[in-house]
C-alpha cells in the first residue's frame, strides 16, 4: 500500500474494511519512511468479521497488537487477553498466540 508520506494525516481504521464472514489484511508499505538503522517494522492492518478466528501461531519477531475498533479476544502464551478499542498487547517472538473477533474489529499488528 502506498500513498502514505511524511506529513500526510491518515486514520488507520479507514485503510481497511470489514467484510462479512471474512478476515482481511493489508500490509502498509512504509519502508520508504524507515531510516537505514536495520530492518524496518512490518505494519499489517487486519479486519475481522464477528466470529472469525486466526488459529494458534508463532512468529520469529515480537509484535504489538493494537485494536482500532471493535473487540478482539486473544490467547497469548495461554493467557486470555480481552482487547477493546484503544487497547494493546505485546506478543514476544516465538510465543503461541491466537485471535478471535468477539465483535467485528480492526487492529494493527506491528512486527518489531
């Protein structure tokens, strides 16, 4: 996704739409804004319809999950996390985690 430049005002929740019975994702291409100090964080927007789930997974990089709207339930290392709009959780690298949309929701995942 391009079009985001320095000085441009944008709303993350407006960059992705919730579709019935689906999980949508959109990677934000922000590498052109990153400095040369190593690997840039990866930003991925998700939109999940109510009742949709992402099964248990791990990732090689730590990540921040931030809910933009709606209600997301997660298990992080078998600990339940209930996130509503504005809430965040950190998932460390190689930690099992899963997602369930209690209501339709949008969130951003930033891999560090």
